[in-house]
């Protein structure tokens, strides 16, 4: 059962917003897990966003969006849109996760008073209502306490980068200057780029050129300051640039500079060090959370312009040690950090009592983490023939090599871990998407299509296993290829699928649904939520949901696996599942 997560922010522009970049990286890492589906909703979105389900919508879109998701994760401190989303989540009974990112206390006297009033009212209610508050580093716990904000639970998920990001650039763009300094980020007074510009007057940087990439409200002021200091020839405003260009510029500079007075956890430090680019950054808590963790000491006292100049000059003469690059990769990559949040998502959704009898029935039948659920009991009973197959294979070879197509580590809880170890069982989990986390022994992960296992030789495995997958692979031709491939790559197989003649359709938990005409099924899915299925947003999505599962009869299973014994599982005498077991 895939849980559906709604990520909400006031905007989604990953190329120019640190919050949006955080959401993008987190969602990209999470969606590689088939058990979790992510939707991003924001009033303002980047039209070029790809590979993610990003929807543009405002206040009027929230009620329907919450109805179609199991949990909502809001981003952004002191954001009215996020606060309104949290309120609706409470009303609709959806678990709430909240990431404030960073509290900026700058502004006029009246603006600061307004922020304090917000913290004492709206922000306090949001923090208390959230199942968990996600912080970028441990230091923010003290900040929350000082503001009188007391979360039920705190998770630490720092800003990260993609684990597959290349640490080096093949075509760097050399930048002018001795040294060439680079700043990437939003042009805002809190970034204190005026300090960096002023540092160009210090002795170590008399020949330096500062290259500024970014856009924002502070540009005109910075341009005026540059002219006043007679530094126009040594400050370059490049405006907004895409990721490919900024990476090339990073590779072509001598050092990067970050002089902010307040940061949640600046991704630019992580990206710079991972790429092997030295960076000089202000000695504030958000920066220290990274530099201390990875062993990089290129920091200077906030607001100390001579110290800034000296640190930038020294950084430009350094190289980033390989140990620092590896520390960044180990501690600040999404693939390693997202799994903790996914685990909490699952816990929060399971604790929330589902609304509606079909939803409660769906959870009771398919909540395999609940030892009292009917689905758990059925899987344990089903394990009998599978255990017998493992015993026979172990007696013959002394070990057991299993290919589980569409499988997960969680499924194999049907057999005790010590039993698998005693029979020297190794399990290859094959899925169409890369695993969201590195599997632990005895598991390994492979990304491939179950209908094309050409990477494996005939009888490469002792046992081919598949649980509730064959009905999802597509049209009849793909179903036949799936069956023949599993029979080819293993000496024996154990293939389970829901029975077409079960009165209750197991995916949408609706009686007789799969026996209805296709046009009527599409109409029902278009107009109401059924079991695990949300109400389709349009006709195309309704067709996709209806066609996502094609249940098989016993006769069809026998035709697909002619040499197999077909076991029919029953509940109260009614057909439930079919299992093809090879002799």
C-alpha cells in the first residue's frame, strides 16, 4: 500500500529558492520508493519542473488536495499559506509534518513585533499540532525553545544534495580575478554581500574579482555600493543561472564566499565542498552545522571584513581534502537521509485512524506491519509452501539464491531473520525504480523490468518469487513475457496474484468492482475515492487507475505456468488469491 504525501510550500522554484531545492531533493529521493508517492503543491511553481508530480494551486485547491493524500508536510516558517494548510489538515484529520527551515528576525521595529506575535500564536499552534517538526540541524532545538515553541517530536533532516551528483565538472568556465571569488544565492540583505564587496578593498584581495550569481531585492543597493567603492570593474553581477552553468562557474573559480548573518543550513556549502571547491563562510550556527561535521575550517567572524578578506584569500589557495568530500557524501546526501523521514511518514499514517468504512477495511486487510491484520495472517499462512521450497533447495545446494521481482524487505518479515540466515538465503530485490536506501544483508537491490530479465542467464537463481505483481505489469503480452521470464531465470518459482473471482477487488477494496464494465469503473473512480485509490483528478487518471491492475483467473494462471500447481487461497470459502508453485 503506497502512502500519499502532500508537500506544500508558498512557491516551488528550485533554481532560485533554498526551500524549494530542499523539497525537490527530498521528494526525488523519496519517490524512488514504490511505497511512497509524493505530490508538491504551491501557488507559484516552476513550469520547467520535471520528474515530480508538481501542481500549481492556491487556497482553493487545498481541501480537495488533502482529501487525496494520507499526510501533509508543510514547509516555511511564518508562511500564511503553510499555516492555512496546517489548519485544514487538522480539520480533515490528516497527520501533519512541519519544516520551518529558518526564522529570520530582521526588518523594521513593527515587522519584528509582528513576527513575535505570529510566533506566540500561529507558529505555536502549528508546532504543537504537528506529529513531528523537521529541523535542519540540532542547533534549531534551542532556537525553538527560546521562541516558546515546543514540538511533540523533532526529526533532524539537513539540507542535502543528490548522492549521484558528479563531484567534478568536465568543462569548467574559468573566471576572471586573482583570485576569482564566486557567490551563489539570493540577493537579500541577510546574505551580507555588502561585506564581501567591501572585503575586496582589503590587502589580500586587491586583485580579486567577485562574481555574483543570483537575483533578488538587494541587487540595486549592491550595485550602488559597488560604484561608490569604485569596484565596478571587480564585481560581476551574472544574474540568475541554471544549475549546469553554476556548476561550471564553481569549477572555474578559486573559492566561493558565503557571508550570511543567518541561514537554516546553506546548501551552497554542501555543493561547493562536494565539488571540491573551497568556500569561506561566516561563523554562524547554520554554517557550522556543516563545516564542523565534515572537518572544513574555512570560517570567519560574522561582520569582520578584514577576517573575511583573509579567509577568502586563504581558501583560494587551498584544496578540499578527499576526506572532507567523502564526509559530505556520507552525511549530506538525500538518499541516506530521506529513509528516516519515510519511516516516520509510515508511522504517522498508521497511527491516524482512517475515515470511511472502505478505508478502514483496506487498512485492516493490507496493513502488514499490524500482526493482527488479516493480510498479515494470510501472508504467514502462505509462507508454508515457500518455506518448504527453501528447505528442499537448501538440502540440495547448502544455500538458497532467491530473485524477488517487485519485492521489498518488509515483505520478507513473513519468515524470521534467523531462519533465513540459518538456510543461507540471499534475496535479490528487483524493481523498476532504484531502491531508496541501501538494502541490508541478506538483501541486494537491482533495477530492471520484470518483463525483460535478459541480464540473467537461464536458471541463474534457485527460486523466482513474486507477490501481487503480475497483475500490474500491463497488457496480456507483457503478462506472458513476465511469466516466461520468471520461469526461465530460476529452477523453481512461487508466483502469487489476487484471484479474479474474489468478490472484493483488493486494490480499491470495493465489492464486485473488477466485474463491472470498464466505462462504469472509470466513472466511479472519477467521482469518488475507493479504498487506497484517491478520487481521480481527470478522466486520464481514472483510466490509469482502472487499468493499473488486471486480475487473473485460475485458468489464465495455469496457461501462463503450464507446469505449475495452482494453489487457490480462500477466506470463508471464497476465493482470495492464486499461487503458481513449480514442481
